[in-house]
C-alpha cells in the first residue's frame, strides 16, 4: 500500500444501512422489522459517502450466513445454531455466495451484488468484504461450489489430520460424549441438539474442545484446521513456505485461496480478515502472496489482538501480520486506552507508550467505532457523554499515523444503540444478529434520499465535522508525515490543562505534531478529552528538539491556524515556546483543534 492509496473506510452492514422500517420489534422477523438491500446503496447513497472523503466501503456481512429466514432457494437454519433470527455475519454458510436477505430477487442475489460492485466502481469507491478464516457455521454447505464445501473427505475419527478441514471430538473429550449438546435447550424452539453432529462433534470456533460448549463460546461455529494442531502450541514452522505450490499445502489453504480468488475475480478490492491472529502466519504469507499475484493492489486489513492466548505466534502478532503481507492491522490498544479515559481512570498520557511501536504505528487501522465495539453516543458508555465524545477521540486517533482510517455507519450522526434489540440485549452496540434499523441513522437516510433531511442541526454539524476531519487527514503532513508527541514534554508544565488537585499534567489534554519533511507542511493536533470542563488559559511547551524537528533553527515567528472549524489563529515568537509555551485558546469540553503551523 502506497501513501497515495491510504484507505479511508466506511463500514456498513447492508441489513442496517438502507433499512428505513421503524417498527423495531425486539427479536422481530425480517417481515416485521425490514432489511436493507444491495439496491439501497444507490447513486445518491454512494455519492454521499464518497463526498465525505471515503475511498473504500467495507460491506460487512455480505457473505451468506446461517439464518433463521427461509427462502425458496434456501431453507432456514435450526435455531440451535443461530445467534439472533438473522444470524451472525461471522457464521458463514457458503463462502461463495451472498446473503439472500439483501436481494430484491433472492434467486439472483449474486447478480445484484455484482451490480453493487459496479456502482461502487462508478463512484470511485473500492469494496472490502469480510474474510473469516478461523471458523464457519455448523451448517456450512456450499451450493455455489459444492466441491469446495468444508468437511468433504475429512477423516472424522481423527482429532487432527493435516488435510482435514475440521478438528473432530473424541468420545473422551470433555462434555459427556456425543451427541453435541449446545447451550440453547432453554431457548424457545430449541432442543440443544444439532442432528448432523449426533454421532460426531467438531471443535467450536473459539478453540473449545467440548461436547457441551457454553453460551459464552462461539457455539454456532466450528474451527477450521490449517494443518496445525493448535493444542501443541504456537510453533507453526513445520507449515509450507510462501512459495509452495497448491499441491504442497494443507487442504484448507487451497479452499481459502479459491475463495479469495473467486471474490477477486468478481471485482472485490480487499478483505478484512476476522480474528487473523488465530491463523498460522505461514498461511497468511502464502495466501496474501497469491492474492497479490492475481491483483497487485488488493487490500488486506487484519482484526487481531496480541493479548489473545489463541494467537499463533510468539512475536507481537500485529507486527507478524504486517510482515506476512497485511496492509493494516487493528489499532485496538489505542482505542482501548482512550475508552479507558472514561471508564477505567486512564490518562491521556497513557497513549504515549503506544507511539513507539515501529512500523506498526504508521500501518495501524484506526477507528473509534466498529461493529464489535460500543457506540460512542451510548448513554451507558464513554462516560455517557453522547455523540460529541467522538470529536477528540477520532481527531487524535486519525491524526496519529499514516495508516488506514475507519468510521462505522451511524457514528457520524451519533447513533446511540440504546435499548434491547434482540440477541445481545441492551449492550450499547448496534446489533449484527437481528433485523433492525438505526433510529438516528434513518433520519439521515430520510426515506432513501440520503440527504440528512430529518437530522437535527447538531447531528448535521457533527457529520460535517467528520467530513472536514477526513479531508484534513489527506494533507501531506498526515499521509506521509512523521509524528512527534508533546505530552511527555508537558507533564511538568502546570499550565498544561491541570484540574484542581492534580500535580502532573496530561490527564485530559493531549497534543502532538505531524510534519511532512518533503513539503515542510506541519500540523499541531490538540484535544480536550474532558467532557465536563473547559480548559482555559492553557499553555503548550514546544521543546527545543521539537522546534528543530520542525526545522526551526533560529528565533523568529510561527503562525498557528486551526483548520477544523474554530477559526482560531495566532502568530507567536519561537523563543518563549520551550519554556513559557504557546498560549492555547479556550478548549471546550470534548473539543479538538487541528492547527496548521507555518513559518
């Protein structure tokens, strides 16, 4: 990925994006609650997304999933292997097909998806879809490519065999032996049993070796086997090298390569790999290389967590995934640090330890929301501060590095995910398991006009603010520039936003510089994360080595002008900056400045 191709990603679930039905019955069916369609992503919708500055759309959950909704071309799945009536987008039933819910004519769903790919192309938007390599739905069976169905030809008597697709339970494994007993027997319409796994059972998606997975397990999925017995540890060095031929690699590798090739040929531009740390790095090196042989600029981003014991490397897994060929890896640590400002007593200074991570720092995918995380505007999370908490959080995250950026559909208008929607209850997340619509986002959709006609002025201003931030992030200082943190130099500065009783600075105030050496363009990013108190009369020290880093080698004047909407600008002598500091304007609660620095 070159700097010129820096992705700015808009994540959306088609089920939610275009659904304007406002019934919102908890655990409602498709007929009751409605469902968005591929056709809802029409020219007006795509132009609205593109005009905000997005380069990519992540069409989350388009692959055919296990679902409780039946079609003439497809029977419904049993409720025992579902989470929610709509089902989990990460319990895939056919990797070579798309969800019939999204088609006006379910029989022609693939044709309608191809048409959507064409519309995205026409509007200059690249398309990312999910790649879920670790697990599939218990009911997996490909109708499009039956010869590629997982499990075909497996030796079910072997817990592990190199060329099995799955891991199979032995009778003496925990859970009381066959049949497989699912944690759903107490739920309406459920028996706790799944007929195909009466005489044999398979390991559950989150590595649980049990005939009785719990309600907290990924019980609706089964773990895929990449030629490594995960019970033996993390050493996967016995697996084939990146240049291996298809005949030399484990069977699951070949099937996954066929899946990637299928979607690339259809016109998909990239993949977001789910739980990528649970897959051997050897597979990634092989698969990404082959995908790039087919299309050199295919984009790969990885959801991965280094603190997960299930990771298959002893190294830092985010670094290892980048070495394996990924363009971007989730920056979960920085997201967690900022969320912890409001719920765990962390300080803004705690971000500093995350800014010395080498190449990963500039190749991290940064986000303040995604489908797995709580909504910024939730009344239960982020201090209950509402949608404006996204301003400092997103400005700081987006401005830090050169990597991909992502906004989740609804974030830009303050979608709160308040109340129970279905399977997951009232968990501050917009459901991915149920048929639903987003009450605030539908105001922007406005009956299919996609013009924000029903939004409040406050919501319109927030969406405009996100657009302005995205456009600023395309300036050279942010796309090709370097980072210089300033909180460390201001910890002992009593004028740096201290509240009563604090003896160190940097609790709620965070700042850093970005500069592109080639053009000399420089920015100063300043944010007040405090949701209750304005910071007035603050000063920001720019140490001498920071001034040298900016190319200021002799006394003079620097100009400072906020380009994120406040209108603040000033000129200040460089000599006092290391000791007296730059006087900052009033920083309202939950505010941020992106200040261009000029000589």
